[in-house]
């Protein structure tokens, strides 16, 4: 049995992780990869933000970026565009409770 990847879903871009933002503009769906330089412990000289990319391309770029720069990856997905084939989205509980699977 293969284990699935799990990614934390967030409501805003954190200062300590790389973020895959999934968005839509009318009928256009796209992803943007962003990372503050502070999250990379000096491996990135300045904050990074990609151009808009197709969703799957943005997901792949985010995984590569997170691995290359050794930073955690989180997902900002206000429109529910996450693809189940990419893995599981979950949300952290605020008060130290159990993690909840995102809808």
C-alpha cells in the first residue's frame, strides 16, 4: 500500500513556509507558488513569487521548490480547487486538538 502525501491547508500565507495558492478568475484556474526568504534560512536571498501557472504545473513546481529549498509546503485553497490525486489536505486545530481533514 502506498502512503499518500498530506498537506496543511491554511487561510493566509505564513511567514515560515512555502505556499501553493490555488485560485480562479472567472473560468480561469491557476496556481501561484510563493515563499518568504525568511522561511529558507538563508537559502533564498529574497522573497519569491511565481507567475500564474496551470494548477497541476503549480503543484509540481511547489513540490520541487519545497524539496530544493527544504521548506514546509502549505496550501491556500479558498475555492476548493485541490485535486484528490495530489494527496490529502488537512487543517490544524487551533487549540491543540486533532487535525481535521479539509472538506
